[in-house]
């Protein structure tokens, strides 16, 4: 996938899905779906419409796959050009997030850049355009944003947005404004309705709330996939090994949103030398290790069942499958050891139930 933060190096023409897409949950995936080439034939009869009802959340969940600057391969990103008129399915988003720009506070993300790129690429997106959100962009009127960026620079042939999308100075532009401006340039706009699951709108905020409360099951259903923590394995104090439960310390990005501190049942994987992910199961502790350290340094540790591999330097992906218990402090290492064994038993049961 081609990734750029410069409009001058963007691949054009484009099919644009526009938004922030933090989490890439089921609602976001419905916004991305209309720009993907594999869906264009299915949508061919509705080119004149300016809003569509996209596939159900259940259908998208079944399809779901398990850095600012330029990266990727220009040739492989676009495939064959078919006479030079093939448009690139592109997600256009903002960096930093507008809320981060105006507040000056760093935003914690459900999907940091590397995770977002991997998810988008697996969906079939060929380009990620990270528009630098600065004072100049913030002051653009809705009409200037559409005509100067989407039409002139990105040569958009199709635009997909969620029905609550707002843009332009003071967020004054609505999807109806987008439709009207784009229509003057012959561009189709696909407005995707808000998606509801379990009587609640699917949103990044709802997913964050679920994770803060340890409700991993609901968060995963809204995402359409398990919530994951990804990072390299780094050296720790190796206390777990002395207790009979060796752990790998996973260094997640500092901007990654962490769920409620505590213990989780996880599926784990890393790519072997042959490039094929090796799936494993385990139990993960997220928190400050109050029994052995009691400080404010947050760590992510995983004990993998039936695994003796040397994981240092490997990048682990931990999929949270269930919440075992909240973080707590124990009176002795023996009490901690007994609880870890109980946690392992609980995690195995959660994973076994998940497989049914």
C-alpha cells in the first residue's frame, strides 16, 4: 500500500473514503466498502444514487481480516492501470487528529498507524493519504476543501463518508454540502448510514467505554474482530520464569489505547521464518504489577501456553478474547503464583468456549 502525507506524491485518480477511522470498526468498514474494486461491479447499478445502504455488519464481520511519510510500492499499490483510467481505492484521513490539533493533547488510539495500515491493506485499500492537519487546513471552507483537495489534487471519482461526517472551517460542512459541491464536478458521493448494534450506535467512543470496563466481548463485536495489542518482545525482569510462568514483555506503542488493567485470555501469534503466523493461546496481564513493583510503569506481559520459543525481538500480536479479572495486589509471591495458575485455568476455559 502506498502511504503519503504529501498531496504532490498521491496516486491519482482516486476513490476516496474520508474520515478518521480510529479502530476501523464495523461502521468504518461500511464507509470504506464502496471504494473497493471488488465491490464496484456489485454497485454498478447505483452510480446515480448519492446514498446507499451498505452490507450488514454481520456480512462485513465475515469479510474482516483477522508513519507518516511515504512508503509502499507505487507499482504494486495500483496493480494494472487498465488503460490509465483505473482509480486507486484511497483512505484519506487527518494527521494529527483534529481534536489533538485544537486541544494540544496527544490522542490515544485504538489503531495506531502501523495497525491501521495493516487492516486497510487487508481490506483492499491501495493508498493511505495522511493530510497534515494544520492551521491552513483548519481554516478551509467546505467548498475549498472539496475543490482544492478532493477534486484538484486527488482527482476523486467517488467519495464515501459516514452520515455524521463534518468538514471545513468550524466543522460547518455537512454531507449534504459535500453532495452538492461534488455534484458540480460529476462526483458520486456515497453517504453511509450510522450503524447500530445491540441497540447502540457503533462508534470508537462506545468501543473505548467497553474496553475501559473490561467488556472485551462487546468491544470485539463492535469491531468485527478481536481487539489487539501489537509490539516487539523486549527483556523484562524475568520474575515470571522464577514463579514457573515465563512471560514475554510486549512493548506496545505509547499512543495505543489500553483496556482496563487486569488479566485477559488471549490468542497470540507472530510470523515465523516462512512468513506464516504461528497461532498460540495464553494469558496476558496489563497493568503496573503492584505485587512486585507497585509503580506507575504500565506493562503488557503474556504467558503463552505450551510454548518454549525464544521470542525476544519478535513482534507479537495479542488478541483479547475475554476478561479474567481486574488487577490486584497480593500479600506474597506464593499467593501471586497460586493466582496465576487460577488465571491460566480461567483463560483456557474462556478460549475453549470461544472455539465452540
